C-alpha cells in the first residue's frame, strides 16, 4: 500500500525550524566543498546534540568484528533491532545516529545494535554490504526472538542489500525491514532527483552524484548490491518504507515499493507531505517525526509478534 500522510500534530513553526536545521545539516556534513574528515566529525557530533530517551543503556561494543553501539531498555522484550546508519556510504556512524536508534529501542522495547560498517572511499562497494550482511547473520543467529532490520538513507539501501545477501545465502531472515528514505538507486535515474531538487533542504543531486562515485569506484551504478532497487526482491520479509514528499530520493522509495509488490513482498510506503530527507532524525523536535516512528511501530509490531508466535 502506498499512502500520503498529512501533517501530524505539532506547530508549523517547528516544521519551519526543522527544515532550516535540515538545510544546515546538509551543508555542514554533505557539501563537496569541505573536507571529508571534517564532515564525518560534524555528523558524529550531531549524535550528542539531540536528546535520547531516558532508560536506555548505551554501551560501545564489538559486533561481527565491527565497532558498534548496543542499546538496552530496562526490561527489553524478546528479539532485537539491527540498525545500519545513513551518511551516503562515506559518512555517519553509530554515534551520529545514536538518538534515533535509542528512540527505536525504547519504542519497540527491544535491544538494538548499531554497527559501524566500513566507509568509502577507503572501502568501496561491496565492503559495506559484506559488513551489513555479517552483522545481520550474527544477530539473526543469536537473537532470542524476532529481528527488525532498519536503516536510513544509504543505510536503508544497505539494509535491503544485506537482507538480499542473507536470503541468497540461505540464512535466517529478519522478521521485517524498516527503511527510512532509503537510497536504493545510485544511478540517480528517479525523476525526483531533479524534480524535487528545489524542495529538498538537505540533499542535492550534485552531492548524491559525488557520494555515489566515492562508493562505487569502477562498479556499475545499477549493480544490485549497490542499487538494490534493481535486485531480485522475491522472498523478502515485510518491508515498511517512509519517505518525505519534498526529498529528491522520493522515487527511490516509491519505485522500491512498486517493485516489492510486483515481487510478491508485503510492503507499505508512507509519503509524508512537505517533509524532508530523514526527518525522523529530528524526533522529538517535530511532531511528524514522532508520529512517523509511532506509525512504524503500529505497522511493524504485528509482524514481529507473528514471527514470535
């Protein structure tokens, strides 16, 4: 099902300032004009600027051979969340996405792992896919209940690619996927890449093109491991997708939803009116971010419970 979601509570003034913050974040961490190490440090610093929910313990660990953060509510239920962060495959970390993952851990009352997969250009595709698949195989093997695989932006595309690898290897599959503004087409063939460029406060076509070049190296942009929109999607677990109406990656989500339906996969795609890329990262500052996370819980919880039954 594809559905457009309107404004959900909160003041329009908060959306206005949220959009300004998104533009500032994009310029500070994604601009081609500043040093990559500086952008990475700025993005990581953002992980301490937003409040995380109380009652979730956060520990730095090693997981599947990768640096990671573990999130644990006071009395977690069965199962676990594996989160793969965004950042264009060349930025971002478990630290940068700490507030969001802590919020998901509390919301679903499940322990969560957020892994630092290898980044480009030091490590080009398929290094990140290998790391994501290794972490997924480990958490599916050891979890005491259903596994929710989640990710945003590049991490959303990576989560999908990791699930496809797990399926092809005949491994245990997660119960469901939660993809936030997933980047699924590094060839940038979606109409929204240009059509929404004036509306998206965070991403630009030029930044996407530069990020894809860092990650791909000599690999074809339509290679299914880099661009899982073009992969065989059959046999995947249920997939819940959320995307902003005003972002240039809108078509990456809508086309993925259509391809999943054509492959016989249960899926829902929510297009949030007048919202921008990764707006869920701004919870609890704007009402739509909190409402989107609650909507994700409402749709995903029965699938997690069904897996546990």
